[in-house]
């Protein structure tokens, strides 16, 4: 039973915990003038935060996380879900037009990541 509970916890990492462990030391530091604070990051779209972690200024930090953790922490910080925002949806539509089987795997993959 304990093992079950632990493995579930490992598969669904908590955005607040990831933030506390991986980001707070810089982003909650009042002496750090350059880092956007959580309130400022709440104004950012989740896609923007995710991109920052994957290929932007936070790449070094982002690559220490699993892809699912990057998505979860992006959603946690923006307070909005990634999948329901316009840019991601229009991308998915385009892909569905060109090849339906490809978009299926992409959909499935994004569900697994979440
Ligand atoms: C080692 C310190 C440090 C850690 C750890 C850190 N950051 Fe940052 N972060 C910064 C600094 C410094 C900036 C400002 C960079 C700049 O403006 O050039 C920044 C900027 C950002 C931005 C704004 C980027 C932009 O283009 O405006 C986001 C979003 C962000 N960080 C998210 C995160 C997340 C999420 C984590 C945890 C996974 C994290 N950061 C961990 C130091 C850190």
C-alpha cells in the first residue's frame, strides 16, 4: 500500500513542490531583482513559461526537470492549464489536418505527460 501511494505521488508531481524545490531559491529571493516573482509569473501564459524552461533563459533549470514536471510547474505558476489556451489548440488543429494518425500520437503523448 505504501509503495502504491509513493509511486502515484512520483507520477503526479505537485507544481507547488517543484517550484519550492527548483525555483523558489531565486524567484522568491527579495534580493534577486531580475527574477520575476510568482505574482508576475501568474501574468504569463503557461506556454511562455514552458518555452522559457525548454529553450529560453531558464533552460539550465528546465532541463533538470522531467518534461511532465516542466508542464506542471508552468501551469502552476501561470494558474492556467496549458491545453486550453489558444496557441496550443491551433497548432494541434493544423497537425490534425495534415495527418490524423500523427496528431493522435501527439494527443496521447500530451495526455501521458499531464
Ligand atoms: C539560479 C537562479 C534561478 C533558478 C533556480 C530559477 N530561475 Fe527563473 N529566472 C532567474 C533569473 C535571474 C531570471 C531573469 C533572467 C533575465 O531576465 O535575463 C529568471 C527568469 C525566469 C522567467 C521569465 C523569463 C522571461 O523571459 O521573462 C521565468 C518564467 C522563470 N524564470 C521560471 C523559472 C522556473 C519555472 C524555475 C524552476 C523550474 C526557475 N525559473 C528557476 C533565475 C532563476
